[in-house]
C-alpha cells in the first residue's frame, strides 16, 4: 500500500451498516424451527439449503419479508414465516447474523478501539491491519481542563500583542513561531482552536519550519467554522510539480489530527487544475486523521480530490462527512486516490467527475472497512456508489445506498473491481449506465464473496475472470 492507485499514476451524518432492531437471544427460540434445514447456528448441513449464519442482518430481514408477502416465491419458506410477526422476523435475523457461519474471519486483527459496526461480527482478518496497528492506535487523550481553558474566545485581547483578536498562543499569523500552537497540558498533542490555526499548519511562512509542523500531533479543542477561509489551502500536497505520481507522500501531512468528536463546518476548496485536493491534500503513510465530522464541505479539484483527503497513504478512522465534490479523475466523497486505510467512515452528498469516481473513494488499492456512502455519484467511466475503481484493494463490511449514474463500468458499490476483494458488503441504490452496469459491481475480475444488491440491474454487469460467492 505504498503506491497511489492506477488513475493517479496516469494523471445529517451517514450511519454505520444498517441493522434491523432485532434481539438475538429472542431470535434463538424462533430459529429452532429453522434448524432442520439450515442448522442450529445457520451453518446448513446440506448444500441444498443456504448458509444463514453470519449473513447481513438487514438482508435476512428483507428476504424473510419477501417470503412472507410472496414477492419471493418459495412454498416451504412462505409457509414457515407466514405466522411470524415483524419483531420475530427481526429477532431471528439478528440471531443468525450473530452466528459465525460465513463470517469465518474474526475481528482479532482489528485496530484497538475500532469496533464492528454491522451485525454478526462479519469482519475480515487482514495481516496488513496488524502491520499498521501502531498508526491505528494513535489517538489523543480526552481534552483536559487546562487545554479547554487555554483556548480563548475569538476577540479576546488577552496576550494579543499584534491586535488581531486572537491570543498569541493561538495566533494564525504569528511573528513568533512560539505563538503558533502549544501543548497546554503537556500530553504531546497541540491544541487547535481556530480555522486559521488549522490552516497555518501548511501556510505559516516563517518561524517554525514546515517539517516540524507537518509531523506534530494536533487535536481539535472545539468545533470550527472553516468558512472564514474563502479558499482553503490543502494541508500536505503533491509537491511543487503538483504530481503525486512522482512525489508520492513525500510532502504529505505525516502527523496526526484527532478531532475529539468535533465538527469542521463549511470547508470550501476551489482548485480545479490541482491534484491532491482536500482538507488534507496528501496524507503520508504515517499520517492519521480520526474522530471528526466534516459538515457542508464543497471541494473542487482535478485529480485525487476528496473532501477529507485528496491522496491518502495513511490511516483515516471514525469520520463522517456531508459533501459536494467535483473532480475530473480519481475523486471521491471522502478520499480521492486511496492507498491507505479507511475504517468506520460514512459519507453523504454529491460527487461528480469523469473517470474513477466514487461515493467514498475514487481510485484505490488500499482498504475500506466498516464504512458507507449515501451519495449521488455521476461520472463517465469507473463509477461506483462507494468506490469508482479498486485495483488490488479490499472492501470489507461496507455499503452504498446512493443513486449512481454513468456510461461504462458502473456499479452500485464499485464501478470496476480489478484483482480486488469485496466481502460482506452490499448496495441498494438505483444504477444506470450503458456498458458493464451492475447493481453491485459494473465490471469485475476480482474476488467477491457474501454480497448482495437490490438494484434491478443484477449483481454484476461484466464478470470477466472474476469469482463470485453469494452464498446465503
């Protein structure tokens, strides 16, 4: 995961995976009637009956409802569920989703503090996650009273020697580098109290050098309105040549930003001829961004464009975003080019472009886990509700629910899945296109397992050399 994806080389908040409001313990007694065919834990003893253990809880509820109403025809199943209440259907779905079954992988390699967001513990075990554990564990302690007290209200004249309305310790344009930011309680995290100060990590022209600023650990002390900056300068970039293919993550933000659950509102970026465009233009391999919400972000770029990160080599977790993103190539609602990890992040809004355009990520060879996109995605080729183009990437336990429209290689979840894995994931949005159009994946030559789609276009538009296992 140290190279940018293919395309970059050639150039109210969304929720976690939906679950029915079922109770697994109550469902155990209902499931006893199913054991003859499907096994007591949903692991069917016969290939004639589908495996239910570890299946998506929402999918199970919808399938049972379809049998009950007759829209899914089966005389045995129709009779078996005819007398069950909606609550019983939800309970039995919760029970089977909580069993091992299809979810043979456990969450033993999940980074510390990152919890499953879907039913049934359906989580893939990835050796690459363990390798990145030290990065995934980077998080700020809860803000102390000292930090909170050290963040002055805008307009305070306390220690404001240059009279700009911000205290010297949190001055966006300090004459003294010591005024840029400070670690008020000595925990190793520098408090960010204003939009101007967050911007200054990249733009401070004198005093503390960029390399030092770029590797520190920062934490948000309060919500920020980024609308005070007319056109945000991405923190971290693709170098003077504006070429991430050459620069890779050399000029990326290599430190950490922990949002502490705070919200960044009204981000505006208009750089239609630039690459690596986002709140963070490039996030380096050691970079971490986590635990924050982007609200009402409007971002326009050329290649590698995403509201949170334009070109991602690092680790992004526990984020939510409402966005409008416009980019020509490799552009997505959260990240544009993605060669790192995105875990437990959720996006809603609109994304448009030309090629390799996705609701969450545009072009990736990284990992997306426990994440979702409810995004209207419009582009030409390689258009996906979650990911536009995935090349040797992994999409695990994730979903897309937005409307997707394009010309070629158009999918409700992934536009083009090339030598990549998709597991325990689904799509429910409407999909339209001309060639290689699928409810889940437009064109697939990767490995797909335990998936489903509800669009009328079928599961996969063109499965050339790919493998599909939709075992229930």
